[in-house]
C-alpha cells in the first residue's frame, strides 16, 4: 500500500515537470527564431526611412514636329414637320458626304458618327386676352416639327487634302464644319524625347544647386511629370466660310499645318547629404 502511494506521488510530481520543461523549450525556440530574424533584418535598417534632407528642382523639354493627321467634324441638321421627312433629307445628305469622303480617299475606319439625335421643335404661342377682361390666359408651347442631326468625325491622314475635303463636304449639304485640328498620329517617341530633355535640365539644375549648397546628391526620391497643351485650330461656318454650304463647289481654303510643340515639364526631388 505504501509502495503504491509512493509511485502515485512520483507520477503526480513528474507530470508538471514535463509540462514546464516543454514550455521552456518552446519559449527558447521562439526567442531563438526572433533573434535570428532580427539579425537578418539589421542590413535593411534605414533603407525604408523617408529622406529628410532634400532639394526639389524642375525642368522642361520641348520637341517640334510637323503634324501628319488632321481631324474635323461635319454636322447635318434638317427640320421638318414629321420626323420621317427630316430623317429622309438628313440621311441623304449624310450619305452623300460619306460617299464623297470615301471617294476622296478617306477610309471608312476614319469616318465615325459621334452623334445622331431627333429633337422636337417648339414655338411659344401667346394667348389672346378677351376684350374688356383683366385676365389673360397663359401662353403655351406649340410643336412645330422635328430636327434631325447627325455629326461625323473625320480623320485625314494626308494633311494636304484637308482644305479640299472641307470645301467638298460643305458643297454637299453640310450644315456645319468645325473643330479642325492637326495632330501627330504617334507621339510616344516625341513625348519620350521631350521628357529626356526635361529630366536632363532638372538634373543640371540640381547639380549646380548642390555645389552652391556644399552638399552631394544621393538619389532621386520623387518625380512628377506634366505635359503641355497641344495647339488647336478651328474652322467654322461663319462669315465668308458660309460659301461652303452653297450648291456650287467653293474654293478650297488654305489650311497651313505649321508645327506642333510637344512639351514635358518635370519636377524631381533629390536626397542630399
């Protein structure tokens, strides 16, 4: 009996010791892994710290190029008492303009309908006041017809044809010709060239400023770029240009292409020491 009690006492005291040893082992392993991780991270300390000593400079770059693409809009507007009548006339004129453009060498992919609408047209009708009465009935809107409008966007890849096309669409019933602009079809290389010039100018400024301050440039910590506006040319149906809408073919207007300026403005921030 006494021997059995001794064994139970030994067993009861052995179990907590085992648990304590296991817990200490897990704790030691955790501390070892954490220490190794901290040691490995020592070489990264400071690499993610934001720069506090900086200078900021700006630069601009410009590139000039002759545009190779012209774009303009053509609108046809017709009004009639019935929608169908207005659509018939507008459709015929629109189709004639499209056929002319294709015949003149403009591919179908460069002719795009940007708007087609049917709008009711109203007039304000004033009511007649009864004789001798101080009260006049309110007026009302009276439907007079419908206006059908179709707008086309035309891209011309041979800018020398732009003047002839403007005249041609006008003589075929266009109600409005507007939005003439000259662009460069692929500007990516020119934008990159302008950006390189801007960055070089900013870097030269930073080097001069660093020498004046008695510091050294370490690295670029900030960069921002903005592009300058492109020139825009307009050609409307005002003044003498109304001759475009005449049945007789009008003389083609001179539309000098000129040069487009591609501008890049950059702001660069350097860390200094």
